[in-house]
C-alpha cells in the first residue's frame, strides 16, 4: 500500500518501454534498420520521469514518526521497487539511468520525543544497510551511520519562538504524507493531558481552521490538507479515532473535501497500540 502510486507509475512506464522494445525488434527483424533491438537510451530517459535522474524519486513524510517504524517500511518498499526497475533496465541495457538513488534521506519525519527522534535515524540507517546486505550491494561509504537532518526534533503542530510566542511549524515537502497519531486524545481530554497554556495557544493558532472541541489528531489532518493545497504534497494517508466522522471533528473532513479529495476510507478498523485495543478510522 505504501508505494502503490509509484508502483502503478512504474508499471505504466514499463509497459511503454516493452512496447517500444517490441516495435524496434519488429523494425530490426524486417531488415529496415541495423539498430539495437532494445529501447533506446533516449526513449528510456524520456519515458521514465522527465527531468528526474532517479527511480523512484519520491519523498515520504511521517509528521508523528516515533522511532521510525513507518519510515523504515517505506524505505524498504522504495528500495524493492528500485531494484525491480533496475533489473528491467539491466535486461534492456539501460542501467546508466538507474544508478542507486534511494536512500534514508528521502524519508522525512517529525518527532517530539528526543529518544524516539534519535532512534528513528538509527532505525533507517540499519534498515538501509540490512537491505544492502540482503541484496549483495557491497559495503557502504564511511561513516556507516550518518546523522539525518531530515528527521526533525519538535512539535509537528505548534512550536514556540525564543520569546515564547507560538507559531505553526512548517512541514517538509514530500510527495506522500502518512501519519499515525502519537496520542489518541479526545477534545475533552486535551486540557487535562496537555495543560491549559498549551491548549489555549493551540486554539488561538488554529482559530478558524480547527474547531476547539476537535480531537487532537484533527490538527494533523488540517496540516496535511494545507500541504496538499499548497502543492507541497500529493497524497496523504491518515489515521484517527472513529470520532473523526462526527461532531466538531467532521468539519476538518469537509474542509479537506473543498480543496482535495478523499478517495479511500475505512470507518471501523481494529487497532492495537501499546497493548490498548481501539477502533479507528483510516
């Protein structure tokens, strides 16, 4: 599911290239040309992704990344798709356009907890090195574990400047956003769990965009919607409590519907998080 849009894009490119190969083979077989039976390098480069030098070229963002589990899965999925395209290119003598480009630096995350943030970088690098080892890709360059500045330490929905004034943090641009809420907090639980000062600032910051009675996860929905509207993302996959469908929460879904499109949804799915079994909406 994570890279399905990219996989569909790849299959379309692959079909185009196979058609081009068949056409050239027919021409060569008829004696009308002495050219190669494989698709031309120019045809490959033009068909793959205009203006791009890598496959797949996309970036993923998890604005509540925790220790990086989703980013790890996304990285392996990107690498698997890359090697599939690489093998196709090898068969058609086109490897020059598929030098290795997928790396942990394509995965962006935001995490508030310091230790989880530090762990996320390590999880990505170890996952990357493990994949290379499994596919006999050779030794990585030194240093083996690099610090990833694309994993940000901070609050994804509200930060404070040096004077204590709250502001809305800017999310990195990424083709895909996938978010699993760090906490499932209903609107009535916010003050008790997060304190009056934080919640008062949050309400003022998002006034007119998120209703004050909304669950905490709604702020991630609104941020993702704003990224889509600004052209800084193309798709988003979001998790929420079932309450997202009603009351004050539903307003954010209606707002999303005005500037984007909800094309797939599940309203009642079992979810286990830290031993607690709940029902969620995806």
